[in-house]
C-alpha cells in the first residue's frame, strides 16, 4: 500500500468548537480544510479517506484532485481570553460559552476577526463509496494511529481499515478504492 489513509471528521454545524464559520464540505464530492488544521499539509493525492461524523462512517473515497488557494478565515473569539474555543448554545442565554477550562466565560457575541489561511479542497471524483453499516465509535477510533487524536484529519492504519472492510463484507469495495488510489499515484 503506497497511499496514506485518513479519517476526515465531517460534522458540519455540529462541531465541538465553533471558533470559525465552518467548511463547504459536500459528502460524496469533496472535503475542505485549511492551514489552521493539524496535518493540513500531509494529505496527498491518492490518499484514501473515510468521512466520519462521530456517529457513523459516511463513506470512503480516494483523493483524485486537491485544489489549494488562500483565503481570509472568519474567526469567532471569546471576549475574555480571545481564544476560538467558544460554543454557541441552543437553549441558554447568553448564547455563547468559552470551552477553555480556565475561562468558561459566557457571552452574547464573540469578537469577530479574520486571518489568512491556505485552503485545500480534496475531490473524490467517482471513487466515492457510501457506507451503509453502523460501526461503534470506539471501533472507528481504534483505526487511528494516535488513539487519543481529536483532530479533524486523523491518520489511520490502512491495514486495520482493510480488515474492518473485510469484516463488514466490503472487501471488494476496499480493493476498488485501493486500485483507484494506485491509478491516481501512477498518473503523478
């Protein structure tokens, strides 16, 4: 296996920290991230990705194209500690609460500012394989190289993923994804 394997966290507006305005991910088509995300520059063409929403595996794909650009990222900061650790609440007032243990400040509106970031959009082409099995979150996390990793881009063991796919009866799908990855890599 000459490609890397990843879990890409795709939680939309249900993300733990809401210190920015999110990404334009489109399941089955593409996934977006930027240079403020850990391991942002380690993702490469031909890599295999699993999209996961912390509850279900949404699908698997191969990155057949990665576009890069620069952009201004909107950041939402806590007025007290100025970190981007705030979370917008649904039923409580004030609406925002800082999630940093040493802050916990509650506020009505965050400080809004911007920072320049390098943006990445990874496209799946026709390699998307929708996943129809419920897999326990602990089992998904057990695929991670770093078991305590909570980042949006998580390195996983390709061998463990291949084993999981075989266990779930999707071994042929994994072989097709592996084949697609090798096609992408051979065209570079």
